[in-house]
C-alpha cells in the first residue's frame, strides 16, 4: 500500500486518467433507511451564472445549470450534480431508458432539490482556452456556484445544506473545491478511486479531429473519446445497447490541462461516500493498491487521502463499470447514494 507521504505523486496520474476516461459489497439500503419519495415530478428552471476561474479574478465565465425542485416544494437541501470528463449535465439525467438512468429524477423524487451543471469547458457553459481549465480553475468556478446556492442568487431561495455529488473528474474537482473552500456539508464521490489500470490504453484524441466537434472552433487542448470506445466505461453484463449508442451520440469534451497535486491528506472533514463499480476498467482492473471486490480493502487504501476526522464510507457496486449512472444497476447505485445522504446530509 502506498504510504501517505507518497500520496501527492499518485494524484497526477489519477487525474490524467479521469480526464482520459471522461472520466453487492453494498446491498440496497433497508427500506427503513431509504428516503421517502415525493409524489410530484421535477419542476426545473435553467440558470446561467457568471463565475470565476481564478481567485482572485473576474467573474467573466458563464456556467449553465438546471435547478430542479420536487414540484412546488422548496427543500432546504440541494444536491450539486457535477459530471465527469467527456460528459455534460446529461450524465445525471440521461436521455434514454425512460428515467431509469436519471439520478436527478431519483433525487428529486426523494424530496431533494438538485442543481445539475455543465462545468466550464463543457456543454452550454463557456469554453475558454483549455490551458486555463485545470482542476483549481474548476474548483473556483464551482465555489461560486455553491455560494450562489447558499445565498439564494439563483431564484431567491437560499439552501442551508449543500451536498457535492460528483462523478470521476467531477469528483476530483470536488476534492480540490472542498479542500480549498470547505463550503459543502457532505460529498458523494463516484468513480473517484486512486488506482490506475496501467493497461488502460489510449482513449482520447483532440476533439476537433472528431466529426462531432470538427467545426466547434475548440483549441487542440480540448479532447474527446475516440469513436467506438465508450464501452470502456461500462461492464458488458450491465450495458444497455441503447444507452451505449446514446452515450456516443451525446459525448462531450474535456480540457487537457495539468493540475497541481492535491494536499495529502485533503483538507476537509465533511462526511464522504465513495461509490465505484467493481468492474471499473480504469480504476479496478489490473490495480494492485486495493481489491475492488472487497470494500474494506478499498477503504483501507483510500483512507490515506482523507483526514482521520473524515467520516469515510465506501460502497462498491457489483457487475458495474466506471459510468455507474448509465449501467442497468443504476437503481442500486441511486439507492445507496440517497440512503447515505438521508443519514449524513444533516
């Protein structure tokens, strides 16, 4: 096992993998632990925030986000949904499967508000030069988002509790943001383990070489996945062919910018839930730091990156790859996340 003193040198290859990827040990929580679902459907509005990517710096970037409530209710708790690399906000509310692959709908149905964003450099948000968009820049922008949620700047409703819910690169961005600003109350970090499959292969190339982005005007530091390799994020037994095809059609880009190492241990103490797929081809296969079929092994390894005061929980979802929200096991993952938040977002 890598010692805490060596942890900073591990982070850079992990983040490189998160960019390149787009980047039941735990059974369903008992019925008594599951949040009661609200009867109303989502009521959503789109917002565009002016945010910074440097602190100090001007708020000269525009971040797109969709704020959803459970019908007319205005809960005090909000989940900030932060997608991974080569995805956008659709990762959390996927346009296939009639809602099966929508964590957003599951969260709103459980009575939470959600704010589902396109990170700077993705989707309908600003696309500054890729060299400006390392993880620190992403953390600064997301801190401005958290501030807006707490102040009521979006629609006049101020949230008293904010949970960071990230996937892959969105999880690593959360690690930076929470270490720097310590402004959220709990974190669910999916697809964010520190092991790297050394045989993961090359999955990315400049986005402008892809037919989808050929006329985008993006600089060569924006990358995307090569055609036909999105199955790297899945495990065959739990892959819906329609979802895989839609994933290719809706894929996004990622800015390939170097980032400084995270502090070791990371400088926050809020409760953290790590959720990953046991069959993650990038963070489990051929990885020797831990055994993904043994959550205790994963927790022992990952604990070195967190302060001792952090209440760290690890759940591994069987028969599931990197993109947990898009596997047929998504309802299992959703229940794990929502059950944990019910107990820890206080």
